[in-house]
C-alpha cells in the first residue's frame, strides 16, 4: 500500500501517519522530518532549506523532489510507504507520478485530512515548534491555501482522494482513515 497524507499544517498528518505506518508496516516518509534533520546537522541541504522553513515558505520543488527521488529508492519503501508532507505543489505531484512510473509503483490512496482554518491556527500556536510563531503560522496557512490545496482537485480528478473529517479523537480519526483504505 502506497499512501499520501494531504492536509494543512496542524491537520494531524504526523500523528495519524505515525499510527498507520506501525499498523501496516509502511515506510514513513516525511519531508519535514528529513529537512529538519538536515538543518540540525547543518548539511548543505539544511543550510539551503533553513531560510525557507523559518519563514514558513516552501523549500523549492527541485530540492524536495530530489529528496523524494532518493528516499523512494530505499529498500524499506518496497513494502509500501506513506508520504507525509509531500507533495505540496502540483509540480511536486507531477514529478512524483513520474518517479513512481519509473519504479513501477502506484498510489493506493490520497488521504485528505480536513480541518477548519480557525482550529488549525489554534492547534499550530499550541504546538510551539520553532517554526510555529503567529507570523509563520499565518504564512504557512496561506502557502497551504495557495500552493497545496490545488492538490485536492488534482487527486480527486485522478479518483484517488479520500476526504476524512480531521476533528475528533486520534482513535476516531484513525478509524475513519482505515475505513477509507483499499481492501
Ligand atoms: P512539515 O513538517 O511537513 O510541516 O514541514 C515543515 C517545513 O518544511 C515546511 O513549512 C516547509 O518549509 C518544508 N517542507 C516540508 N515538506 C515540503 C515540501 N514537500 N515542499 C516544500 N517544502 C517542504
């Protein structure tokens, strides 16, 4: 099973992803985690990404596409993967489709976690991560609206989207997601 988790920052993607990868033995591929590790280790990638991340902007497509291209080649992805935070733009989605075609793999489902804007803002400020100040939170939500939300249409048109109500207890939301997965 190869899944994408789609949703605004604060929609609960990370939390739900962690529980699903354990249940299904999937590789958890989070571009945010990979980028944060690169920043912490001050690698060339980290130095390039840091300015974008701390401003709440997207790291350039070419950079994250390169990360994903390498990551999906790793053997743990052979038994299925869950993409958490990628793709975030239509060009990223198109590049992913090409990469998967080369690898002879398909997407099983795109899980869209739907949460209202006010609730997102509240959750993000409560989280207190270093890139979660009021100003960057506003910027990240704006970036999500303009650059990422078109993916909802994109994957609906491909017949892959499962729309999941993202408000409720963690277990309730996990159950909704499980019910939406292919048998
Ligand atoms: P996340 O943990 O997924 O919210 O990602 C944290 C930050 O990493 C984002 O605000 C972006 O700056 C950057 N980032 C993560 N994934 C991507 C992506 N697919 N495309 C561009 N930037 C990304």
